[in-house]
C-alpha cells in the first residue's frame, strides 16, 4: 500500500498520461459486450442477442459521439481531450480500434454462429443454395408481399442521388440498357416495414429441419437481389450490392432563443427524420471500386468513414431470433418478486398498507430482482386513487410508450389532485415519445414543466403529499433508473422509499427549484447537481484521505455507469496516494487509469457485463467506521455533475445499508461476469480459481431474491 508519506507531491495529476480516452474506453466496453457473443458459455440465442446489442450500440455511438467529433473537426477545433488527443486523432484511433472488432464480429457470425444455429435447426440460408421449389415459393412471396412496397430510384443527370435515410438498408443496382449498352445506376431502399428475415413454410423446410420444425429462411435483401428483373423489366441486371448509412442524429436546440421548448424540439426532430450529415458507410466488401467511390462521394464521406463488410449487414436485426420459442437456447426466464416486507401485501389492494410499510421503515427495492410494477408503479397508482393524497410530483426522463405511470398521473389529475410532471424533452432518442406524453398530460390537467434552461433533468424522483390525521406527511421515491416498466425488466436499478422529514423537505425544495424561480443552494440530506453534488462527493473522498493521513482506515467503493470527470479522477488519485483502498465498479466508460505505481496503486476497477444492464449507482465511504452509503441518478461524469439535475440520497437504515454493501460485495467477488481493467487499458475477464464454481452477480442476486420469496 502506498502511504501519504511516500506519495510524490510533485506529480502532475492532470497529466494526460494518467487518463484513458473517453471514446476509446467506450469501444472497450462494447468489446466486452461482443465477448459475451463470442463466449461459448453464453447460450446460443443469447449470443445472437449480444451480437445485436453490439451493433445497436455502435449505431448510437456513431450517430452521437462520432458525429460530434466530426463536427469539431469541421469547425477547426483542436482542443485536447483529457487524455491529450485532438478530435481528428480520436476519429483516426476510433477507426483503427473498431475495424478489427467489426471484422471479428462478422467473421464469427458467419463462420461459427450460423453453423451452430444450423445444428440447432435454425437455418439462415443463402438464396443461391435453395432448390427450385423453395425459390419458386419465395419468388411468389416477393411478387405478392415485397414487390408492391419497393421503389427503385434511378440516378442519372435528371435524377440526382437520392437521400439515404439513417440506418436504412439499401441496394446499389447497376443495370444495362440493351438498346444503348449504357450502364445505369439505381438505388432501392428496403423499407423497415418489411421483415428482415423471410421464412420458408413448414412443408418446404423439412430437408433442413428434419422432424423438428424451428425456423428456416433467407435475409430479405437476398430475395430482392434475385428478383430485380421485376423491378427493372427490359434491363440487363449487372451488379447489386448492399449498403447502409449512419447519420448525425443529435439534436441542437438553443434553449435561450426557443420561446417554446416543446415546439423547438419538434422542429429539430423533423430535421433528424430528414437526417443530418453522413458519418458512416457500411458496404458490401465485394463492391467494385468505381461504384464504391461513387457512393462515398455522393454521401460526402471519406475513406476512413467506410466499413467494408463481408456477409450480413445490420446485425442488430439478429434480435429477431430471440423471439423463437426455444427455452433451451436462452437464459431461463426471470420473474421479479416482491421484497420480503411487501410480500404480505401481495394480495392486498388497499394502498394505505403500502404507505404504512414505508412509515415503519425505509424500503429499498432492487430491480429487476424486485418487481417494478408491484412496487414503484403501485406506489404511484395507489397514490393517484388514495383520497388522502393531495399532490404527486415526479420527474420523467424516459418512460415506455404505454406507460401505466403516465396513466396513473392522468387519473390523479382527474381525481383533482395537484399533479406535477417534469418531462425531459431532451432525453436522447426519446424526445418524440416524451412530447406525445407531455401533450396528453397537459390535456388531462397535469402541470407539465420542461426543466431548466441549459440543464437536462436526469434525476429520478417522486414526491407524494398525503393528509394523515392532523398533519401532512411527504413520501418519496428516489431512484437510479427511469420510470419505465419495460427497461426495469432489463436494467439493474435501485429505489429508496421513505417518509423521512428531511428527504421530503429536500424533494419539495428540489421540485420548487425545477418548476419555479427557487435558487436553492443547500439541502438537508440530498446531494443535488449542479448545486452541491460535486463538492460533497469531492469532500467525502478527501475525508477518506484525512482519515488515512491521521492513521485511520480509508475505503471507498463506488458503482456507476461511467467515470469521466477529471476533477473526481484526480481526487481519487490523491486518495490512492494517501493509502485509501478504492474499488470501482464501472460498467462502461472509465477514464481513470488504475494500478499506476505511485499514482493509483490502491485503485481497482471492474466492469460487470451480463444478462442485465448494470445501471444502478452506489457510493460507499468507510468514514473511519461511521459508514455512509448513497444511491442516486448520477455518474461521475462532468455532464452529470455540472450540466444535469441529479439527485443522490443517503441510505441511513442499517438494514438497507447492509443490503447495499452485500450487493457491492457480490460484484467485487464476481468471477464470471466481471472484467478487471489493467493499467494499459485492456480488460481481463476474471475466471474461477481451479475447479471453483463461477460466481455470477446476476445469478446470485436472482437466487437471493428467490430465496427471500421461499422464506416468507
């Protein structure tokens, strides 16, 4: 252990060599996602799922992060990142790191997974391998179901190169006029309303399936390619190649100049649908250079924006196969349970009992192990119907399209309760959904506000005001995840229910800050960004340094999605130099370099990747035996600490604090889903020692949840 006495006080902790690049770190996260698809321990259809997630993640990365870097390059920005790279250097290194990764993904799918699928009677066929009877059926299917939907677009001096919509699959077709011998170019878009994979009927697929009928078919682009004569009658088909374009999809709204933020966002969404500038071209590797160069030129791209693909493009569509009813090839389904204290209310409809449970003691829920619908959703639904409830206030960052919570807020307004919903219109890729719900809420009489200029409202909080005998009591829910019943089944998140006076008063002040002209500068217990969260977190890290410096013990365990903020990282380095033992559980981006002698010897970083997306944030400080532990919505990223409204709350109940420490302990002991970050930036997957059984975080927490159900 490095002590405070031996730490080199002359070291410049802002030196770029002590930091990883944010974008390259994210690509390493996505590599870990891909590894789940490559890992033979992962069940077959789950491997396809991780293939799809890897591709979908990349789509968003290019639409937002790469697009932003390209804009900086075009604007002549040369400012260095925390790790000392210019935007142009980052773009170059992204391509260098990503190309081998994408090549590996497609090769593995074509050479390994398709064969394993075939062994399990799932056949993704090439059209050229079909027999005549199968071709006849598919050609008739094309004429009836696909041909009427397609629109071939000629490209010549009188027909300019058409707009290529974001993430669409397209065919570049070269035909020859038999009369003039002139070669002509056309483009066919494959509409998203059509299925990506076209199945053969049961009676035609027996030679592939044997007696067990599962799935046999072809990708739609192959069926279209072999029926081009129908689209270009009288022409000679010369060549056909598939390609896909990714465009800038980030929104740019000047809030100070937007009289109506909702209308401004709507206008930007229209621009997004029309599409921003091209940022990536994925194209069939066998395309001739001349045709390839023409497409690149027409899309205003450069060579380093192009990804040549052998095999199937758009592997995000592989998620389709997760719908096959093959339980043995997928993870065992998981049904969330109620926390033990709520299990006796399972068949009780009286919402007052839910409030009584919270009055007895704070309640912690951990999704998806604990049910979202029977805890958080019920909390809000019962409040909407409870005649004693006077007001409901909550923030909505992302929610589902058919959200029961939105319906509950509308019902509460119809029951004449004071209802306030802070809807974040700038929640990326959920803007349109949030606009639609905002309008419905307003029509129902809900007070809808859109947050503060220049700040995204990312916090996940609910405040319920209830009349009880001769006093008003405030109930709160403070969470780490969105109020979304769909993602609550896939993301791991925590939520704290409480009726502590201080937390209720803090949330009242926070909502006044969000909806009115309050400039609240201090809170009783809550850590709120951008007000006091950064300063308090830095202070608590420095407190651990002081304990070590005074001969005590320093210990920090922090779990989050991403660690990027330079000030926080530098302070963690100082803590490590002082002898504070630090464990970080960071799913995604980590710009901190652990294990550097004299700088970060006492810092360990792991990432948990598995069947659920780790999304909860937990912050533990030993505090010389007076332990403190917090949960909330904020990562240690500059945007969360300085440019977003975030809420982090202390968990003070000894039982609940112990539960959170148990969760952290399980993750730190994981040797199946955990990856350890090395000082050179590589991640090494932890392995069970010897013949020991693997310790999988998600499996262990599911077992604990099931055990609590059996023991009540």
